[in-house]
């Protein structure tokens, strides 16, 4: 299986990270930082969601804004993703996020979800509902061991499940963050 | 915007624009239902700072001249 995400031809990560894999990860992060690239509006819709235009109709404003802010935005986003990746690469079954890192982690999850949403072509609430229905159909077929052709794309279902899992993860992180703040107010 | 969860948007609005939880929720619903909300008004430089911050949070903000 291969899933085209950001500049990754094959994102299927090995179960155990060896040194080669870590080097590869470093290359991916370096490519994401991509400061040597020209700072024009990205042609990839997923990159356009992560680094959007600052004006819908005024190209001059949008280009100038991109020139001034994109290097910093890329650094910020890459640093957050790298922190999350390093935390997830640690040994152990649990992932601990400190309260003061929770918003940065939620933002990193948002960027990943934006890329997935672009690849899944999720634009509206209806698109998201359709995806949920497709996943339910595929899950039901797996549970009942049905073999008939459902007309659903397995790669889409896989990415969709990842999208749902990250959504749940982000919501539960925000729940901790927001209820934690209420307790502090009391 | 579909990809951002409502709690995340509310929390970012609350934190960055120093709104109360209720004010932030009103803005979040405005964005969700109308596709946009005016979050900040002022001089160009100040607005650029706010737009950059929103892009940092993965939220799509744009600059617009007043009266448009």
C-alpha cells in the first residue's frame, strides 16, 4: 500500500525504526522545511491548506505575505511535527503530552489532518459524512467477512480511518486542555 | 471549515484573541455556519501578525481592506 501524502511516495512506516529509517525521517523533515523553494502559491492542494494564501483575490498581497511569513511558518510547523514524531518514537505504550505543549501538539495534529482532508477531498460537512458512511460500510463488510465488491477504495478507507483516529485524538486532547483550564479558574 | 474540530477552533480563538469561552464559541459557530468571521480589525501590520498566527494554528485567515 502506498499513500501519497506530503512528498512521501510510500509512507508505510516500518514497525521498528532502525538507523536508516531515522535518517530517512531527517530527510523528510529537511524537505518539509524546503526554504530553498521559491515562495509562490503551492500547486499541491494539501500544501495550500497548510500554508494558505493571505488574500483570496489580491495576488500582490498574497505573494508579499507569503514571502514575509512562509519561512517562519514552515519552521514552526516542522518543529512541532518533529517534537510529536520524537515523542511517538520513544519506547513505551503511552504517549504523554504536557499541558503546556498540548496546544502545539493539537496544532501539529491539525496540520496532519489538513493534509489528509485534502487527499480525501473533504470540503464540506457532507463530504465528511459521506466518508464516515464509506468507512462504516467497509468496517461492516470486514466484520461480517463479506467478499462482495463494495465499490469503496481501500486506500481511501485506510486514510479515512487515520483521519477519524486523529480527529478523536485531537478532540480528546482539547477536552483535557479546556476542562483543565476550567478547573484552574475555580 | 470542516477539517478543524470545533473545540480546537474555539480554544485557539479564546487563547489568541483573549476572548471568553462564550465569545469564542459564537465566533467558531459563525465560521462554521457562514464560512467566515471577522476576528480582528486594525492597521495592516497588526492584521498581518494575526493572519500569520492563524496560519500557524492551521486556520485559514485572509487580509481584507475595510469596506470590501
